[in-house]
C-alpha cells in the first residue's frame, strides 16, 4: 500500500497536525508501508526527511480560530500537485484538515486514490462552515472516508457535511515521555516547585490567564517557578515579559522552542502542568504528554480537554479564562503531594491507551476497509459492464 499524508501547513513547523503526521508516518514506515508526506516547507537550513515531497517554499502566516496558521501561497502548487499524483500513483491519499486551502483541496480534486480526511479543528460555533458550505462541498464529496479526532470535532463537522466516518483520537509516543531514564533540565532541578506551560503564546492558549494567576501562586509558594516552552518569538513574549517585570516576577522563564528530544526532559523537570486554553481545542495532546511523564494537571474545563482528563482523577479542571481559579487549583495541588502522586498514576494509565501504535492500528484498519469497499464497487461495476455488453452484443435469435 502506497500512502500520501498531506498537510496544509508549513512542514515541519511545530504544531499538532504536524506532530500527528510525523508520528503516523513513522509508524507506517516501521511496519513496511511506502509513505510520502506532501507539504509546503519554508525550512531551508536543514534537509527534509527523504520521503517528504515539497510543493513550495513560499509560506505566509494567517490568523485562524484564535491562532496563526502557516500555509503555502505559491501559484505553482497546482501544477506541482498534478505532477506528483500522476507520477506517484498512491493507493491512499490522507489529507489532514482537508478543507484548509490551498494544498489539501487541490490534492483531493485531482486524486484518484482512496481519499481520507482527518479533521482536527474545533470551534464552538459553525457559522463559518455554514457560510462556506457551497465552496467546501466539492472537497467533502471527494472523500471516501472521514476521521475525526474527537466527538466534539465530529459533532461540529457532521452538522454540515454528513458521511462515513470514524472517531480515531490523536496519539502520543508514550515511551518518549514516560522513559524513567530521562534526566531533568539541570538548571531547573533544584527542588523548587516548577509549573510547566507548553504551547504557543496565541490568545486561545490562555497563557495570559496563567501569568496573571502567578503572583497569587507566589504568595502561597514563594519559590514557585513558571517555565514557558513553545514555538513563540520575541514579539509574542514581549507583553508577558513586561507584565512579569511590572509585577516583579523573576521566576518566569521563557525558554521558547525546544527540540523534540529535549521536550520530555522539561516535563520530567516539572511538578505540575498547566493548560489554560480558552477554547478551540479539539483534543488534549499536551495533557496526554504530561500524563505520560507523570505530571498532575490543571487545565481549562473545555470540550477538547474533558475528553482525556476527568476532574480530580488525572488533574483539576477549572473554568476557562479564570485566573483566580487557576491560582487556587495550582496552589491546592502544590500543597498536596499525595494528591499529585495519585493523579500522576491515573494519568499514566490513561496516556498509555493513546500510544501511536494503537492509533496507527485503527487508521490502517480504516484504510483497508475503504480499499476493500473501493475494490468491491469496482468489481460490481465491471460485472455490470460485462453483462450489458453480452445483452447488447448478443446475436438476435
């Protein structure tokens, strides 16, 4: 089976969809499948992995759903995609965020393979989908199958575009975060309570609510430290640095982007993980990473997070956009080592169920089901044509 994994976003720029595709690709190749990743990429300092087919290096950033997305803008993408599909002859084309322009709709338009779309994005309202429905319908009609990463995404999308689907969640590399041999980051491994945030500093990630809670956390735990890891730049962090200076918060450390190899060590360094997102989260990948690393969690009580975290089991859920609630939950857990230990154990049990090996099994089974359906339809069509020829061409008696 030859598989194309298509991402609409700049690859391998950090993000949930990028990580999802990288991990699926790794699992598929480990099992001997022939895969290609079709993507635009602004990366020019380091070579891309061998099986990445780059359609463009021209990428532009646009705001979307409270975040920013990086998508290709070059007109040659259209011709390049047609050539790729003609030469590669894929059995399966798996487009992630299939309606995200321009790459995925172009690929789906010209693909004659079994086409599958994975839907990652979630919004609280579907007004945009309702308005764009006439434009999106041709894309959805090209899909033989749909994968939703959560029930919330399914309910959001199927309201406008019904069809065959599976719910297959995001996954994590469990062992990568649970490895007991991981060493903490030395400069933060001094016994002080470390609170970890991992993510971009976009508004929807809610970091501004966490940093506003931090002065109250410091009142209860003067030695507490806030470690901020993510793919953000100087402009993104500038207002938060000003806030920290204004409130004399010397224990806020903006680490920025860290490598895939280093990220699990930051989880291992922390005593507690905080995810204060305000919404638009379809699934809690960072929560599962924290659980695998053995961290109790304080997270916003939003649809995507409730799918993987139960209040007072793997952590505490608090109302979104509520700095006071964040402060109370964090200080309560820092003051209760036994509760943190109980939540850590429950979190590990939850996270292992989402290991990429299990997720890849479900995706491949769906591929095989859709391929079998395609073959059966083709067989029936061929039989019908043969019968018709015999009837039409049979000599008259």
